[in-house]
């Protein structure tokens, strides 16, 4: 067979020998034409009908330390002629004594690298989502894993089809690695025993299949001994979720309050009035950090049997494909929505590039008219001062000129209607612009 598409996936996982000190090696950025790469990638090609699967064992030799490093991290990348752009996600809860110094070290290393995204560091660890050419993006992971504190981080990587998925790099100290009312500095995140038990994707799938089999037999979600908790936002659920998961009644994770009601039973809270000692709570989110944080809160509230999906949905789709999953995966970058085939190409045949949903699906609805949608991708309201993220059918998009409601169509600051799946630029680009209400006239 011969290679067909420009999409590549390669499997790797990096294991670095721990360093004796905190000092980090000084490495120049990946090469100009006058320099050789610091890493040698040996690649084994495996072809599928429409994709090229690349499995690589990366052997890195650093002459200054004379240490052999074996790498094998799971990477999905849509490659262009120069190596392709990828999006990298990872987090790690670990005590960092001087986070400001840690930020400085990371900034120093990344000088000259083409990386955009969000990297937040504080006393509780690191949370990172960034994009860049694969050689630059992976070099940052390799460098980080040389520090024994981060040697076993689980990295999720997916293709960035049109260059960078983020506008710029924001690498800084941040008081909270994720945003919750009241912050998270008081939550015991550094002790894994005080968080939920992490289930590997294969074990998660077995648990879900067993739960959904019981529910299917009774034609209702009646398995009171197990609750599947989606620890994301409602709009994320709207484009994709695990079968059997209730839609979160939350528009921002910051205000999540599942299981925290003190007196009355709240209908929208799936954890209200459950037996905290006997009920299994299966929690999931996109990359794992939100449900990891929230599991520590629920542990403090007395919930005993807590389980999270290790690596989140992105890791699950890579390992298990779309089994027990419905729709696409919402991501917090310019791509907004990714089909399961992004992570496991051999599991699902891709369509013509649109984000599709099957005819039988009932969850994807237009925010305005509630009609069935077959393209799973959000858009922002054209009203700059609203900017609501919502799903919309073609007719409502045309009738309301890209707005989420009739009131927004008469707002003083309207952006032009974007066709297809284009996205607006950042809101501040339009902030001082004089945009006319009838922008399409």
C-alpha cells in the first residue's frame, strides 16, 4: 500500500531517568538548517484506508549527560510538509516550592520555539494546553519529563489542522489551575488518596457497558447504585457525551455544585439524595483535571466510591474509540469540536470533513428553534456584548444574522455573520470597532 492522507498518528510514551537536582538542561530550539535535531525519531509506518498511522519509538541521546532516554508518547497529528501542527494537553498535581521560578525556567526554555497556548503553574502543579509544530511541541514534553516530578505525566495530543489552535502563548503563575468558586488552593489535590480512583479506558468501558446494559434491559436509567457524572459544561454535552450521562445544568465549570446541596433535593443535581457510601460515582471530563479536582471536593463531602476516567475523554477515544460515546468532543481552542476519528483513526471512517451526527441521535438541537442538527460545532453570537456559545441550524443562522436571539440582532455592536464553520477572532479585536447592525446589507 502507499500513503494516502496527510493525517498521522504515532504512539509513544516517555520515561526519563530522574535527575538528582532541580536544574534543567539548556537546550537550543529545534534546528535551523545549520544544526542537527536534538532528538532522533525512528518511525514505523502502518497504513489504513484513509489515514497514515505512524508508530515511533523515540531514542534521544544527550551527549552532555550521556543518558539514554526512551520515549513513547501517544500522538495524533495531521502533518503538513514541515511536520504538521499538533495540540498538546497535560496536567500534573505536584508540589512546586517556587512556582515563579518554575515559570521563568519554562519561559527560558521556550525562547525561540513556535508554541502558542495556555500553560499555568502554581504551588499545586501545572496545567497546559498548547499548539505548535510537532517537533517544537514534543520537545517541550521531552524537556519537562526530564524532571522527575513530571516524568510520568499523561500527555494527550491531537491534530491542529490549520496551524495554531491558540492565538498566543500565555505561560504564567495562576492561583487556580482550574477555575472554581472560592478557588482550589484549599483542596487537598496533592494526595492521590484524597481524590477519586482513576480507571484506565478499558476498565471505564467495561463499567459503562455493564451499567448501560442494565439500563437498556429496564428501558430507563434505573441503576441507582451507579451514577455517570459529566463534570463539564452543558454546551460541551450538547456536541458529545457518554451514553447514559445526564446533561450538566452548568454553563461554566466555575459554578459546579453537584453533591453540595445541604438540605433540599435539587432536581438538576444527579448526586442529590444518593447514598454516599454505597453509590458508585463515575466522573469524566475532557482531559481529566476537572473531575480530578472535583472528586477531592466530593471526597470531603463524604462520597466514598469515586472513580474518574484516566486522561479524560480524549485518552478514552484514543484507546477505545467511540464505544459508549455519542457525538463529538468539545475542545477549548479554535477547533471547538473533534470527531472520535481524530483520536483513533481506524475506529471511525471520517466524513467529508463536516462534524456529523447520526440521524437517530436526539441530543444535538438548535439553540433557537430546537430542530435536529447534523453538524456538531458551536458558534458565538454575533452580538459582541453577548458572545454566547451555541449550536445553530443554517436557517436560524440566516434569519438572526448569526445572533442567538431576536434581541441580539438589534445590539449596538454586531460582528459580521460568518459562513460555515468559521470562528470569530478574539472579542477584543472588535471591541473598539464601529460595526453596523445591518452588517450583511
